[in-house]
């Protein structure tokens, strides 16, 4: 990831980071502790990597579609989610 000037404060630099990602999904809070992002070293603005956000969107849309059709699988979401390995970490 390239270090870029922050587009919020125009002073800081956005550094690569691994941060928690939290999002409500219906009545459930989804928390992923190691999501790839960039964070401004001055104002603290956080931007998650677009590839990660797209993966999350596709996965949640698929689960919502299953719920609407009544074909919801039993068990925790983690058993159905594709394994996510942030860049620079992993296998």
C-alpha cells in the first residue's frame, strides 16, 4: 500500500494498518478484528481497503438473499464465510 497524503486533513499521511471492522447486519453486529485499512497519522481518518469492503458486501448480500428465500444454513456465520487473509498476513 502506498503512503498518501490524507484527503481529510491534508496534513497527515495515511499509513497501512490492520484495524477492527464493525458493521450492523440486521440485528447482529459483525466484528472482524484484523481488517486491512489505512489510517491518517494526524487526524485518525480510517479507510478500509476496497477489495476487503467488496468481499464483505458480496458475502453479506449472499447471506441476506439466503434469509429472504428461507434457505438459511444453521450455525455461525464464520463457518460459511470465505477465509479472509489481510495482505501481509497469512498462510
